[in-house]
């Protein structure tokens, strides 16, 4: 149960950071999504601070890497 809570906490932190990055300019909204590198740094920080275990860190890291890969053939 603690593992699920920790993963949810990390995801909330990531989504909160993404929401805070959205910037409004002249009535136009510009969304900036964190890069894979920034997400990995945030994830490492969560592990280093004890919010998640090494196993959770590795699982989430692999999911982030897989989600960042794009198909080779885009038209």
C-alpha cells in the first residue's frame, strides 16, 4: 500500500510541476511540458529524499523512457 501511495505522490508532484509551468501571455496560454531529463531529475530527487524506493525509481524511470520514445516513421 505504501508503494502505491508513494507512486501517486510522485505523479502528483510531476503533474503539479507541469501545471505550474503553463504560462499566460496576452490572453494566450503557452504550455511547456517538462523534458524527459527534467522528469528524471525530479524522480531522482524523490528517490534521494526517500519518497520512493530504488525499485520504484527504476520502474518509473523505465516507464518515462518508454513513454518518451517516438515511432521512427512519422509522416
